[in-house]
C-alpha cells in the first residue's frame, strides 16, 4: 500500500459556504464567487478535467482543488450540469480545473445528453483526466464504460477513489483496480486526504508552462467588464449567453431551472474584454423546493454582486412581473449598473408568426417603466436571443454603460453645477432642509457623491431624488445608480 502524502494539512482550503454571512466588509470583498481573480491571469501549466457518475463528489473535489466553493455541492444527484472552470495552485504551479456534470453514457434524455456533450468539450480541452468514483459503493457498469471511453482519448487518466476518509478504507480502494486504470489514488475530497498526492501525480505528466515575456501585462483582466445575466427561470438567459459569446457554453432547454451553477465566458470585442456570467433563475422562496435550487438562488445573488453590469432579462411573452421587480431591486441595491433586456420580442412584436396583432413597443416599455420605477436610469432594449436580433445594439449599450459607471466629475465642475441648481424646487420639510456648502465625487463604480452640509441630518428622500435627477441631467450616468452621502461641516 502506498504511503499517503499527508495532504490534509497542505490541500487547498475551501472558501465561504453558499449563503454564509460575512463577518466584515473585508471578508466580503475577498469572496470571489466565480473565481474571477484567478481567471485574470491566463498563465497555467495545463488543464485537468474531473469526470464521473452523478453524486460521486466531483464538485466537492473541484472546490477543494481550487480552494473555494465555486460549484454547488449537495446530496441530490445531478446538481452540476454545465462545465465550470477554476485555477488550482500547487507547489508553485498553476493548473486549470474543469468540473463536469455527472455522466451516464446510455441516458439519452435531454438534460443528461447535454451534460454529456459539455463533458466531451472538457475532455477535448484537457491535458489530463481524473475519473472520480465513490469508494463506499460497489464498482458499477457506468464506471467501467466511462473508463473505457476515457482510455480511448489517449490522454493520461487518473482514477481517484473518493470518500476514503480513514486509513482502514484504503484497502477498499484497491478493489477499484478492476476498472483497468493503473494510476489509482485514494482521496477524500471533503477532508482533503490524498489531494496533494493526486496533484503531484497529475502535474508529473504535464510539462511546466514557459514563463511569460517581460512585456506581458501584470494584470491581464484589469480592464475587464463583468456582466451578470439575471432574471426569472426560463426567460432566455443561457440562450443569450450563447448568442453573445458565439458558443454553446451553457446548456439550453425548455425546462425551467436548467442552469444551477453560474457559467461564465470571456470575449474580446472592439478592444474591450467582457466576461458574461449566466446565473441561475431567481424565483420566489415559496417556489424553491430542492436544496440545489435554494443554493443556486443564493449564489446567483453573490455572482451579481461580483459583477459590474447586470442584464435584467424580461420575457416579452409573459410581460413584466413582480418577480422581475424583485430581481431588479437586487441589482439596484447592490450598486450594479443595469440594462433592461426584453427578450423573445420576435414572438410578440412585428412579424410574429401566430397571426395575432403585434405588441406595441412603446406601451410595453411604459409598463416596464411603471413597474421598475427605481431603475429609471436603466436603458431598455428589445431583442431576440434565439435569432440574435438587436444583440449588436446590446454590445453598444454595454460599452456606453461601462464608461458611464467609471465616469468621474472634478470637484470644481461639481461646485459650478451646484451653484446653478435651484433647490427651492425640491419640496422638503423645513426640519429636513440643509444648506450644501460644497460637493465632491468620492468614488466610481458606482458614482458616489459626498455632500458637505451645515447640519448632521439624513437627506430627505425627495431632496436626494431631486439632486440625483439634476446630476443625471447635467452629467448623464446612463445605466448606473448614483449614491449620495451627507456629512456635516462646521
């Protein structure tokens, strides 16, 4: 029996749990739900794909390798569907890791077959493969079929026998040698046992990447714009991701709740680097029953908070709903810039194929504005994610909103603006009235302004709304919320 590497102490530690409350703002800033900080540097030695049957612990192993809870983990089989990416660092080397959905080669239903297709993409990208099996169950026929499929790829394949939590169970792991793979490593993804040994063996067959040239930027993703695609289930978020990125990155089906983990893809367009993040559909708490769905909603909100811009997708065939307003409120309250995207307009607008009168765009937009009054600054665009109609205009809007989010106004310009504002037009109770001495922009993303006033009172709502409207009229800030804070100055 081989000697264990003692990797429990050295294995990557997991990050905050989904839904966990952060103790401080610093910890919240450190949380990186979609691994964006890792992906800002694209230098890595090779790619490792994790494959196996449903519910053998692939997502737990993936999270352990990358050192954060990127993938949703639970007892329900088939939680992971799309392929997920992350970076593992071990002994000074970097390895890109791909988590795949549970594969059942003979299952031809829609979702399992799409999972299988996504896994085949991961196998094509991989330099090495880990076949994960459950060490506490008997060797199953699907495991044998997967091993045979993986051998035919001609790539190094490692058999990781999971859930070997104690030394006594290591003898049970040897029984899995019947699968026909010689590189066997007993591991415990949950506790970290054997993880270091597995990484050592994988990196031994992957050549070390050459050092980047001195002219390479130190932070490749510094100017990257992160765009979260949010909305109710089945409004076309994954279809839009695939359309915008020109790929089949996300699984698309008519089944609501197909997407669970966030799926992200990077494109470069006209010199801009855009990272689109497809999130799980957010529904009312009373409509969420499965544990995986509950966690996916929690994670969707965290992915939103990690983004710069939110694309709020509305289904034109169903109209604007209260749930759409709730989701839009999440984006507004978190300070994300927003674009309201009315999808499936080809099904109800001019040229609809069902013979019914087309919907009026102006009336529909007014309904959206009436329901989402708090997003009055967000532009509205009508598209078809399926056909790609108006998606080029969506790219133009993204470029504009990203620039507006980073806009900074000088203090001298703000004070000249302030001198021209007639504050008597703002209907504010006398006890809430303040005299503004001067005003400055303290931050961008979102634009944040500090008012220095003569009294230490909270700004009245109508006063703040009036000032925000005047700022927008003078300086724009299309698509982004404006935060205004008050400080008393003697």
